[in-house]
C-alpha cells in the first residue's frame, strides 16, 4: 500500500517576501542599479568588440 502524502502546513510554505520600508532597498534604487550594471556591461562588450575589430583591421 502506498503511504498518503503529507500535506505541508501553511507555516512551512515559503511566504512571498514583502517590501519593508526601513529594512529593504527601495525598488527604484534597485532599478537604477540594474540600469547602471547593464550600461557597464554594454560598454565593456562594445570596447571588447572595438579591440577585436581594430586588431583585425590593423593586423
């Protein structure tokens, strides 16, 4: 006979994290930081491509 599955209680389920004004970073600050990271990544990628193109043209 198969054992019945145990049902997890409400307290054991992971709750959705709520925004806490004094403890958490504001979503606007996170969005600004994300944009900054994307800009830096794009700049690094473009610089890398520029170096490769210059090497192929000059070499």
